[in-house]
C-alpha cells in the first residue's frame, strides 16, 4: 500500500490510520459507517455484470460493504498481504480457512497448543467431514515435519500460544509446508502485525481474531484472513458468499478505528508486560513466569527475532505450591484479591485482564491432559493493559503477598 500521490510506500503507523476505501463526496475525515445491507444498482445491466463478477460494485452486504472493505484493506496493509477478508469472529475465520482449502481425504497438521476452539473445530468437527488432522508439539520442528503426509494440505500454527506463550519458528514451518505442496496459516492474534508479520517469514495466510488486540478495547467480535489476492478471491470469498460468516459493518468500523492505535497500544502494553514479568519473577510467591521477553524462555532468541524484539502483552505465571489443590487455592486467592484488574478470560484489552486457564479456557481437559500441556492449577494468565505499572503490581501484590 502506498501513498496515493505516488510517493514512497507508507510506514505501518501511517497505513494504520490512512488506508481505507475512498471518502464519500461529503469529505468525512473519520471513515464512514455504511449501515446498509443492500446497494442500489445504477442499471439492470450493471447489476448483472456485478453479480457475474465482471464489474466491481457493491450489491449485498453478506459479501461486500465499504466499511468492511476499509477494515480489510487496512489490515492487509498492516500484515503486508495483497488482500484480507473479514469474518464475524476469529473462529469463523478459521472455519472459512478450512471450508475454503480442505475437502474429504485431506490432512491438516496443527500445533497441539492452539486455541481450544480451534483444536475442537479441526480435531472433531472437521473429522466428521473426512478431514484428518495430526496435533504436534508447538516448538518441535521435527515433529511438524514427521507429521506431514501426501494428503497434507495445511499447516496451522499460532505464535505465541495461549496461555504459555510458546513460540514456533514460522520460517521453518513455511519450508516444511511448501516442500509438501501445502500452505502455512498462522494465527497472529497474540503478536498482531504491530510485532510480527508472518508472511515476512514465509506464511501464506494470517488468521486473526479481531476481538482481541485489533479492536483492543474489548467491544466487538471480529475476525479475518489475510493472504494473496488469488487465495482470498478464489478460495475464501466464495465461502463467505455461501456460508455468510460476515462481519457486521458496525463491528468492522469499530475494529477499523481500533487498528489506528494498534502500534501504540502493543508497544506500551508489551513494555509493561516485560516489566511485570521481571517483577513476578522476583516475587517469592511466584514459582515460574512464562514470557517470551525473558531470557530463560525456551524460544527467547527466536521470539526476539520474529517479534521485533518484543515479548507481547501476555504474561503467564505459576504461584508456588506443593500440590494441585494448593495451587488452585492460591491462584484463586490471588484472583479474588484483585480490586482493579479484571477477572476475565478475554484478552487484548486496554484493561488488564487476569484468568485461571485450568478452570476456564482449559477447563474441559482432563487433569492429565492439562498436566501434559503445562496448564497447572497454579497458573494465572495476564493480558496486560494500559494501566500504570505501579497500579497493576499493587493489585497483584495484595493476593501474592498474602500467600507467600
Ligand atoms: C480468541 C481467539 C480465537 C477465536 O476468536 P473469536 O473472535 O473469539 O472467535 C482464535 N485464536 C486465538 C489465538 C484466540 O485468542
């Protein structure tokens, strides 16, 4: 995306506030919100040409609306892809990805640390339609390579993961996918294009839950896929037309405006998260801290390379405990002592959100599965917001000091 006057390509910060569909004749400065489901056609001939795909022009909002298009163009500019297609939620973006690329007999390789609903969608819902899948350890490149079969069409990763912030090597996975004639899709929800652009490392498709950092203020549900124009137009747009996982124009407008502050928010929230990770590490009631910005993180060097030197805004930590029961009681004590930070399983908000994965997002796993995945009962996840560092630590210290 470049300056319309033909100057140098815009920097991402500029694209984040400037890329949109053209202004209306009224000259509005903030992007217009087109709350319309249908569009009046200039002639019967034009309507026929638009429906046949021979002419550009909006017809019906299930598959096209100028406000939604502004969000798609802006997000594509930030991710560095030719195109993007918006969806009603992050999960509907992943459904669109699967419906667009896969058919019975195909095989998907997926990280075992993916978002829970993604694992359910690919591992069980798609299995009903004859799509096979293999789940592999997030950071084990050899396991990804070994899982590939002649029928493999798609590799799907998420980095960093929820809640343990495991990082995978996007470039290595892209090589494995391409050698097998498959595509690599990366869920970029945690890092966002402010910190990480998966296509720069060889990924073919970027998956987003716009509900998280893209909106950034916890207001609306949204999702998107970013990819080459041919993939968007030939594989994903037909799914949108027939399946209708459309992003509402109002929600598109909210996320569009959210993108304007994405870089500022991610930089500020990441900087506070790094300070918080060090503060937690030094607290006597804390046994372990998971954060890619800490030198002891198993993929620290890779994360710094892939994420522009930033760890992101999500930190997870374990309270010190000798057994499962005590871990759960102590984690609950810390969460129940909060007076400022929000007890919420959402993430990517300007408000700091704290959650207990073992009893919420990962509550449907068995205790053995949780142990294997490292989701202990003492684990707390923090999505760091924009509050002052001292207020965040004061709120956490109340509970942590009581259990030390
Ligand atoms: C929340 C989330 C999703 C799903 O997005 P929704 O907008 O809630 O449907 C997918 N991937 C990751 C990593 C998420 O955190």
